[in-house]
């Protein structure tokens, strides 16, 4: 779908040691089972990841999630079909194929697509003219209208509140539930109790949630096998989800647009994160008084918010940084200690590469001077509350990394580099014993003033404000993409010269670069469709839908991924992408489109 995770550790106002949270074990889960679900006692494991495409309009978007459920699938997880010949079910079978293959019916295949019999097929009257409705629609109490059940994998009366924009194109592990009944599921239901914005057009306004819930159709059934672990990535696109109310009533509407990916452990990001908490238990399975793992009670966990403990596993090369500011061993860990853990989720366990015992300090700034291989002078950013300069002390074991997780040697450090250092700070001596050092990327933000591409790469001219224009070279092979909407094909990069696009360019160590463009949008009613050229006429504009583009059909009963073929005249559509140049045949190139049912 073009929604990829980023591979840079970017600079920002990071003034705390906690950079990301990882939460495991929902306190409520494994609810009732119904159609398509295995017998009681047969369970699989499900992790839920939350991410968001960047938004330059808003500073923070806080949402409170109270419940996440999986909705069971009757009839092997297929949707109902309808009687019109042009209609399609979710798998894009036509009506006759549905009958012949029994894809959309149950058991004897005798289902009438115009009016299904509840006892035979589990569906009510087939009243959706396009066949986009889902097979089961559990109500508020979890009972499905067609005989299935909702299985709750996360539930909290208080809810869990998170800032979506803290996880811009990064995976945030909300939970792992190890007791989800094995079987086939059709939809994901997420309940949201509140949304609040800081910055942007909806700041200080009431943000209304029309139904308080969103039903998500991932594009294929969710199969959970016994003892197997899968992850559901919910990519919430803020730019497409929040809309100003049209009547000037000082209200904003939050109608979540969520892209769903079903992942295995091999699909997860290889980038480590940090989590802070208290050592609840140490596990010494070998009996040698040296623990092999621990149970971490995450920071801020309460009995009400339903966010439980994390299992932290040690590898052979896991580093332990003690409260004295030196490196030790797992034997230095004790129950009740506060720790910060750097690691990655693997096989349902957070595998640690570094554990910092006690309070730690993160300081971000610029390297001023490097007098030796084991130390340098750092000029900290103002938000860190530290006086300049600080002497940073490097040990042989100090982790130095750049990008996602590329390990570096100390001789790679240079004066002028922006770095983030995490360790133990001695305010009196103005020294920082470093446990972890991350070389940050430089972010250049501005408005496109021109692009010229050659064999070796592209030169971007950016208007960065105050009548300043910067010329930035981006090497061939660097990722150039619309934020949240996927890569820009090489043949379309020149379109960036025709309009004043908002652009962010990230430059890292060894010439690594990434370019992110804020997409434009076109909204209107589909007037004409030209299938062979994949072109639409929308509000008098010619919109070319690139192949492949991501399409989402929006309805009150859930959002479904769709292809260009399902579009019909009269559909209300919003397209996200790039405007064409003045001399082009088309007016707009769509990378993502949202469509609402006509009529």
C-alpha cells in the first residue's frame, strides 16, 4: 500500500529518556467465540501496532482507545453478494462466480443473493447495491447479527491515551494478547472515546466522533493459528481523518482513515525502541543467580488503564549500564529497580540490546570539539536544561548508532554532528557517561522552488523562509515519497517543480537522504470514468489514478480496501497525490483515493 516505516532516527525536541512505549498483555481478552472460531482452549497470539503518517498542520493529536476487538467471520470469511451483474463481493468475485464456487454462501450454496435466509446463510436482507457490506456486524454487546461473536483483545474503561504524531511512520506496539481463540476473523473494531488536537485548524475545538468506533476490513480474512503470533498494524492517517465541519459551527469531525496490515514477526521493523519501567520479577531459569529475562511493569501502568507488563529477554550481547555510570552484567539487576530498556519485539518478547539501571538523562545537541577517542564536548539544545558545554565520556561498550540501527565506531564522530546521548549526567562535573549515542539526521523544511534531476540524483531548491533558498543534493536511490501515501515514481519527480509543495528533506551520516512531500487533494463527485487510462472526471478536473493506487471505501459499517474497478459515476471521492503541470493532459495524479457510496 506504500505505507513504509522510516529508517532514520530524526532529530526533534527530545527532552526525556523515554522515546517510545511498548505495552504487552491486555488485561481483558479472549471473549466469546462463534462462527469460524476453534474450540475453547485453542489460542493464538495477536499484537496490535499503531502508527501514523506525518502531519505538518498539527503539533499533537491525542486519541483515547478504550477497546479493540476482532469480529468473527461466518461463511469462511466472505461477504455477501447482491443481484446486480456488475456487483462484486469483497474478493471481487462476480455474482455468478459466487454461486458457482459457493464463495459467498454457506453449506449447500443455495443462498439467494437478493434476499438471504438467516438460517441458511447467516445474513439479513442483502440491501447494499454494491456488495461492500461485511458478513457480520456485532452489536454493542458483542453479539453478531449473523450468529458470530466479537472477541475482545483490549478493553479499558479509562482507556489508553496516546499522541498519534509521536509515532509518525513508526510502529508503536500497543499490546500483545496471548489468549485469542484460534480461527478466522473478518474485521477489527476499535472504539475511541476522545480526540484532542494541539496546533492546527482544530485546536481548541470540539472534535466529534460520529459513532465512537471504527470497523476495519483488512482486505483479507485474519487467520489466527494455534500458538502462532501475528501483528495487526493500524496506520491511522490524521491528515485524511480530521475534517472541519462545513457549517462554521466550530466543530471538527474525526472519521478515522485506517490502513490495516497483517504482519508476521519477520515483517516487523528492525529498528529498536526504548521503554521505561520497574523490574517486577527476575527470571533465573538456569539457577546460576544470573537472570535470563525479567518482567517489566511499564511506567505509568495502573490497575485502571489495563496496560500490563512486558517480558524482557536477554541476548548474549545484552549490555547492562549500572546506576554508577559504568557497564556491568545482568547480575546487577534487582527487583524494584527503575530501568530503561532498548530493544526490539521478537516472538512476543522484547529482546534487549541495552538496559540502563536507575535514572538516566538524554541530551541532544551538536558536537563542538573532539579532543580524544573517548570523549567530546557537546553543546546541548535549550530544552535539555543543561549548561554548555558538556563533556561526554565514551566507554568501550557504549552503543553508537545511526539510521535505524547501524552501529558506528567512535572515529566516525565529527565536529558539527547532531547527536542524542543517553546516560548518567553529573551536573557538578558537567560530564555525561554515555550508555547510548545516536547520530541524528538533519531536517531541512521548506517550500519547493524547483527540482532538477540527473544521472547521480536530484537537486532540490527549497524556500526555507526569510527570503532564503537552499540548494540540496539528494543522491540517486534515496527515498522520495508522499507522506503517508507512498513513493513518487521517478517519472513524476519533476512535477514537484510545478507547484509550491511543502517538503522535508532528511540528510544523515554517509550521505543517507530521504525526501517527504505533503500531498495535495481533490474532492468531488465522479462524473465520468475512463477505465483504460485509469482516469476520472471529478468536478471538471481530469484525475489520473496511478497503478497501483490505494483505494478505501468508507461507510458507517467499516472501511474496506478497494480497487479502481469498483468506482462508479456519482461516487463522492477524495484523491490525494500530486497536481499536474499546466501543460499536462491530466490535472491531478492520485496515489490514494477515498470513496463514499453513491446515492
